[in-house]
């Protein structure tokens, strides 16, 4: 019989959200703990160890700001950190702030139930343990539930297969191997150039061509690091006032047709040469109007055609949707990789995949033999990890049932009927449309202040009002529908998961407006919530 463990707060997940949440709660004197399915900290970076994995937000910004000592002492080596370095940083944070002893690793939650008589959440784990808590914080990540491959014949396939989102920690040796990869999203765009260098042959199966901007990866110049460190507090403040939570983003004030064609060409070229996803911030209206968007898209397509030598392959690699509608990728020699003799591209719209067979992938027109197949097919984004935990709130209402028609939340932080439970970067918050760490820090601070307020005011339950949740849901929908992101079949709207209700999940109104609303709610005694 395993004893029950009782805490003021149980945090689920030891990624960047969970670790800062724990640090904050311990600092306020709460009895808090983390439960984490993995055997280490780092969340997404613990799982996604595929070759080439790296962040597309610059290292100096994709890092915690809450401790000046930490940001001054940590040395990032490259402009965009590799996954392994981010993981080292996560481990450093866990050790530096003494978090590790408060984290229960290898602990996967499979039910979370609220008892309204004593306002207690009960979390049960797969290994039969029970945790009880007054508050529960879901720091379970937004891209943490990878889509399992559901291709016909997968079990007949006798080679090795891997998912980018659950990459083996011992690595994969591609030398001398024939490899097939399905998917051309951010993960694949990063993995393909690296795998191609090692493998005997790589075949890429593409369903939708993706826009990608070169990362222009480089060793961080010491003078840039020194300048940022000298101005960190201003940069972090600016990040909280930037739409996407990036302090040093050069966001243009003009609209695209206010400048001459020569001027825009020069601006796009400058951003292409600089590298990274700041490309779409060149003009205010790139994500607002089709006309502006197509000018930016055409620039990228011209670059693809300049890089890729085979005109037919270049044409296939040119996206047909609007730029920025799906998440923009940042790459290192992605398009160049298609000039290699050992790489070929299959358009599965022309030649659909029927499934796998004993030796590889079978398409309508051809059988491909592979030693290794890689599935880079994405995630059940934003809701997958939450739904997997079987959360049951007041009156026995299941979160999965409540969210059948799409996730609805109050501020992306709480769900009505699920009191004392918070989500970090949940649906309805800027989350994946922002620098995740900027958003995480704001959420953690809001949640810890809220729990502290509850404690000081001797309140035992906080629950979002249905009306506030509905109003917020409408607002999230309104701001999303005003952007071009609303229209295409992206994981932002759940279109990559068959049967998932189409709803634009993240908050597209930008960080400043969002933070202002959160602050207003808190300073008005948690307006829109009922406190018991
Ligand atoms: P993704 O963007 O959802 O890409 C999945 C790819 O697999 C798409 O090309 C998709 O095609 C294809 N696909 C899905 N199901 C398929 C099927 N049944 N048959 C054939 N093709 C299929 O997933 P991801 O690449 O893992 O990236 C997800 C997100 O994680 C990114 O958008 C980004 O936010 C984050 N991420 C960030 C970084 C970074 O910081 N640099 C790196 C990796 C990931 P369709 O487009 O046609 O659906």
C-alpha cells in the first residue's frame, strides 16, 4: 500500500513552466512538488532529441529572466541553442535553485479528480501513487503529446522506426542506412539536413511544403553577449511589451505598400540574411492581408528557386499557402539539402502513401525500401497532454467532455468548473504564438500571486465564471479571425489531428494586450472568478 502524499500545490511537468512554478511556490513558503513522466527535467527538450533539434528563438531571449544572477552567469554558445545545450541549461536551473529534490521523476499521471466537499484535487499515477493538493498546476507543455503514427502496415515493417517527438536518448546511427522521413514541419526541416549528411540515402515524403527562413546559425559574438547582458533588464521589459515576447525583435511600423518595391526587397533581403523567424515582422500587415502576405511569400519562393537546382524539386518545395499561416520554420541548409545526390523528395499528394510494408513505405506508384523510417508528423497540440490525464472537475464533469467542441478557458489559465486548477500557456493564451519562456514567466507569476492571495484572504476555492469564460472564448476567436493564421489547416486550429474540432487555440491578440487583461483581472480581486 503506497501512502498518499499531500501538498499545497502539485505541479505536473518539469519543463520550463513547471520548474519556475515550483521555484516560485517554494519561495512563497508553499509545500509544493512536481510530478514528471520523464526521468529528467527539460520538458520538450528532454523528449525531442532528434538530430538538428534547436530553438528558433534566439538563445539570449529563450531563457529565464527571473534571476539576474542566472542570466548573467549562464553562457550560451550559439545564436540559436541546440537542444542539448538547452537541456544543460534546464539541468543547471534545477540544481542552482535546489529543485531536483522536489521533483518526482518517472511519474505519469493518469487521473486528476476534484473533490468539491473539501476542495482537494487527487492525482493518481500509473504506478499506483496518490497525490493530494489544494491546487494543481498543469505545466504539461503545448507540443508534448506527439501524434502516434497510424499508418497501415506499420506492424509489418521490419526496419527501425522513430518519432521525432520521442527520440531515443542513445541516438540513431544513420551511417550507410537508407532512410525515409514523413513530414516537413519544423522538426523535419531541422532533422533532414543533418540526417542527409550521414545516411546513405534519404527520401522525404512531403504533404505540404513549408516556408522556412535560414537561421544563419553562428557562434555568439562576445560583444553581442556583453551588450545584451548589460541591458538585460530593458530587453526583458521590452519582451513583455512585444507582441511575441521578444525584446530585440525589429518589428516594423510601416505597412507593406507604404514603401517602394525596392525598399521592401531590401528589407526582406536584410531579414533573410540576418536569419530567423523575424522575417514576417518586416511589415505590419503581412499576417493581415492576402496582398501584403503574397509579396512576402513571393520573396521566399524566389529564394527557394535560387537555392534548389532542380526546377521541378524547387517548384514542389514552394509553399502554396500564406506565409506565417502555419508556424514559420528556421533552418540550416534545408533547401540546399535537396541538391544532394543522396536525397529525393516525394510529393504524397501526387503519389499518396498507402502505408508501410515489410521493407519500407508503399505509395500508390512505388515501393520504397528503408532501413529506417522517421515520423516527423507533429503533435496533438495544446490540448493533447491535458486530455490524456483524465481530468474530472466539479459535478463529475470530465474536461475531455467539456472540450469536445474545442478548448474553452478563461485567459488560457483556468477552466470554469475546474476550480483551483491552472494551466501554464494553455489554449486561449499567447503561448505558442510567443517566445514560450516570456509567456511562461508571466503565467507563473500570475498563478503564484493568485494562490498567495487565496492563502492570505483565507479563501479555499477559485473558479472561473462561465460567462467570463464564454466572453474570453469569443474574444480569442475574434482576434484570431482578424489574422491570416485563422485560415489554413495548421495545428493552431487542430487540423493535423483527424476528428479534432477546428478552433483557433492560441490567443492571437499579442502579449501586451493579454498581460494587461490578466493584470486587470488580478488587481480587481480576480474579476470574472468566484472565490469561496
Ligand atoms: P508539424 O509542424 O505539425 O509538422 C508535421 C508534418 O508532418 C507536416 O509536414 C504534416 O503535413 C506532416 N504530416 C502529418 N501527418 C501526416 C500524415 N498522416 N501523412 C503525411 N504527412 C503528415 O510538427 P513538427 O514539425 O513536429 O512541429 C510542430 C511545432 O513544434 C512547430 O510548429 C513548432 O512550433 C514546434 N517546433 C519548434 C522547433 C523550433 O523551435 N525550432 C522545432 C521543432 C518543432 P501537413 O502540413 O500537410 O499537415
